[in-house]
C-alpha cells in the first residue's frame, strides 16, 4: 500500500504549493505546543539539569511527527475529527470518558497559561495580574468567535513568530556550544526519580492529546474552507498532493516546536543552572530569574514570548475541547461556521476559557493543578494513540489510504514510549 492513488488523465494535477501555502495546521499545532506551561517545563529541565535533557527534544521529534501526521491523515481522509471517528468505531462509554478527561486537562492548562500570561505582563509593565488574565481570556474568545476562519488562521500563523524570542535569547547569553553539541548526541541518562520525572514531564508536554484533536479538526476545516477540497475517501485523486502537504506541514511544525523547546532548555541551562538557580516552577519565574543573570534584554524578550505563545495556545486548547465535545454529542462544530450556525460550539469555547480564567481567582495551587493536568494527559494519551493507530490501519476506516508500514512502526513506537512515560509518571509519584 502506498499513498498514491491511480492517476486520472482527465483530472488536472494541482501545481506544487509554495511553502507558505503548505504551512498551516501542523505549524500552528506545533507552535501551540510551546505554550507557557510548556515553557515552564522546559525551563525547569534546563535549570535543574543543565544541558543533560536536551537530547530528549531530538528523540521526541520523529515520535511527534508520526502521531501528528497520523492525526492529520485521519481528518483529511475521513472528513471527521478524532472524536467523530472514535464515536463511530468505539463504545460510547469509552469516548465519553476520554473526552471528559481531555476537557478537564485542557481547562487546567488554559488556567495555567492565562495565569502565566498575566504574570508575564505584570513583570513587564506592572499592574493587576488578575485583570490581565481576564482581558487575555476575553480577547481570545472574541477573536475565535467573530474573526473569519481564514483571517484567524493567518493571525495564529503570525503569532508563531513570537517563538523566535527564545531563539534570540539563546544567542544573547554566553553559550558553550561544544557542550551543547555533546549533550545532544551523547545522552547522560540518570535513573533518579527527579530526572525521570522531568523526562516524563517533557514527553507529556510535547505529545499531548489536545494536539491530536486540534490538528485532525483543522484538516477537516481546510476541507470545508477550500471549495475544491473534499475528504480523500471521496476524492482520492487529491491524495498525493495532500499527503505531501500534510507531511511537510507537520514535520516543519513539529521541528519548529522542538527547536524552540531546545533553545529554552539551553538558555536556562547556560544562565540559571550555571548560576545555581535550579528551582523554577513557572515560566514567569524563569523570566524573572533571567533578569539579574542575563540582563534586562533577555528578561524582556523571554517575558514577551510568554504572552505571544499564550495567545497562540489558548485557542488551540479551547478549540480542541469544543471540537471533541461537538463531535461526541453531535452538534455543529467549526471555526469556519458563523456563530449563529454553531452556537453550542462557540459557547463551549467561551465557557472553557471562562473556567480557565476563574481558576486564577480560586485558591487552587496552579503548580499542583498542572501536575494533575499532566497526570490526566498521560492517562488519556496512550489509549487515544492506540485507538488512532488501529483506526488508521483499518481499510474499513481509511480505505486505500491506511497507514504504510514505516508510519505504522513509528506511530506504535510513539505510543509505546508514551505508555512507558505514563508508567514512569506513576512510578515516580510523590518522589
């Protein structure tokens, strides 16, 4: 089985798309993975272990690429998202449980990201952090609800540029590039509970269920938005160009995501760890700790990056929740739809974001909340990945576009690694 459908001489083959046309769902999905909560995890890794965990970003890149490409393929071939396909092929009780846990984890992440954005803006200009949290939540909802889909996607693409802040900071500080190169190719693995806990946290941050749901749904949105596009099960002649686009989009998006995460680890390793600052819990703490060590410019750029990445991640977290609930319970979904045509979908986005805002006004410890979010994501990711692999390998689901052997091997390897990470999370519980 290959990705190529039999050529039809009567069908005009599409021109090779340009890079900016190729980049879309994969780029946005990858960039949203470096949200403020992820920045906190990578900062913690660099501060606590120096360059010792930088190898994880190289190791996880092909795993991320495989599982995200499979997510995109499912959406593009079937014209339904992950939740829609799970509902069609698995027991309702299983689907309800997975979607419920996904939404809970997403709301916690929304709250943590909003809190980090508010703290980042307070560091930059002072003022009331909680007011900033509410303002960021309101801005995100208004953009998602009232912006035209194509314009909103364009906004999200431009927001990915905020991630270059972390690349820039790495070149501002003094970096021992020889030690960096060595740490990338010669992992220094420690089986201590602290080391393994951070490894598990990085894997759980880079391979998260909400990313699967979002990228698959954005492929469905692309079909709805482009008049010439159809699900590949109905238009197999489009397969060659579409799979090529998905592959390039995903590989570049995930590569960008992991490169930025790597630079965050390197920056905090070369500054905080090198100066004995090893206890970092939030992204705003990392930014503040950089100021006396790396200077005001590095601090400012790091803090601005927190806000930019948050604005990118919030719609992905809220949107993936709304997509999952909508497909599970059968109401209209889609950012390309007018608000009056998908009222429950947009209300779900608004309510999820509101709950994230309210978490910051509650006495709940955000660090403990993020830990439980990681636990939930670890619990959800493995069965979702396994069910996705089974779906994508079935001819009854994917037709002639079921997974080829290479993608199947890496996809199952990714699932196994996440299973081991989940076991490791529970094995290091409380340590």
